[in-house]
C-alpha cells in the first residue's frame, strides 16, 4: 500500500450500526491501516476535534462515505451516467473520440480517481473489452473499488460496466514497469490538474486524499511501450503540461475546459 492520503483518517460507523456495518468498519480500518472508533452517539465535529484528524470515513447503510474538510467524498456515477446517456443518444464524447474507443478494446486507465472515465470506457468497450484502473491513493482506491463492485444503477448496462472495471491500488509508474510491450490498446492518464478549477469540480472532496504528482516523461515513454494504439493524456485546455511532455497532437472542443493530448502508436 502506498502512503498517499493514508494519514489523517479515522474510521467509524453511522449511528446505530447494524452488525454488517460494524464488520465493514473493522475491514475498512484494517485495509487502510487507520484507527477505528465506536461511534456511539458522538458527533463528527467532536470526533474531528478530539482526534485532531481531518477525514472521517463513516460506514453508512448506503456504503462508505468520507467527511473531508472540502465536502463529502463517496462513489457516485452522476457525470458518467450523463456521458453514457449522451453516447447512447449518438452524441460526441471527447475522451471516447480522443481514444478512438470501440467495443472490444482494452484500456489501462492509469489515474482512476472517481472512475468516471473508466466507467465510460467500460461501457464503450463492452463485454468483449477490458478496462483496468490504477489508483495510487489507498483511500480513493478503497472508496471507488467499493462503489464499482457494490452500487446498483437502474440501468443494468451501467451496473455491468462498473462491475467489469478492474481497479487496483497501484502507482502507475510501478505498474507500467512490470508490464510487457503492447499489452493494452489504450493507455490513459488524467492527472490532477496543475491549475484546478475549484468552482465546479467534482474532485474537490478528494483533493486532499489524491496523489497530486505530475506525469514524469519517463512514465510516458513506458506508456508508449505498453500501448498498442495510442496514449491519451487529459489536461486543462491551454495547459503547459502537453509542451513539457512533448505532446503536439491535442484535441478538444473549442469551448471546452479540457483537452486531450494524443500520441499515436500506429495500431
Ligand atoms: C483527476 S483524478 C482522475 C479522475 C478520473 N479520470 C475520473 O474520471 O474520475 C486523478 C487521480 O489519479 C490518481 N493518481 C495520481 N498519480 C497517480 C499514480 N502515480 N498512480 C496511480 N494513480 C495516480 C490521483 O490520486 C487521483 O485520484
């Protein structure tokens, strides 16, 4: 397990926990190597004050939820659901277009985060494709791994797309170094932006828990060794990261806040 985001966390349950919630809290505390406390009827404010910790992972009846200083962090599919609906309606998705993603393809998502992109990729690649997501923050990997395996959407297609994502708590540099040449069609990176948009970002609650490092050029070379078709990097439009990484093929909507750098590897 990596150290990222592991400090500053305590685990408890909601009020009046069921035996299953107690067990889930014990498991979470063990996996995340975090202290576990009996909730009794203690307020979260008092826990935060008494233990001088910022993040409180609460096992609720609906699953794990983290109270962070920047808001509540839990697994949800809201943006993924919208994007999948748009795709089903024949609309454009910038990421899918940048990847030239089709049914049956394999994708390595090196920066899984909330797994929204991984979910969309899994929907498009379908049952014959494969999506592997890497997440170096143990806390984020725990939360998102739980969500991908347990949440149920009214659309069975979305639920199944989530179940198919293989999520690993791993650092992409370490993972890539172990992989053979040309073993995924697409290798994808969506690092934490150098200049985050705090106003509208769904990522705000997970910002303190995330791995904020930028992509090392050596990692990008490894990604090019492993990808069969293309390496795709998402960044804020106008980001200097593309220049730093030597990526010149950049696509994105004229009015979009995001852009995708593409390195073609020629199938
Ligand atoms: C901007 S978020 C990705 C959002 C994601 N594309 C989505 O659709 O929800 C970036 C994520 O990459 C993770 N990350 C950053 N560096 C990493 C690394 N070296 N290995 C694995 N994950 C990493 C961060 O912890 C964070 O959760």
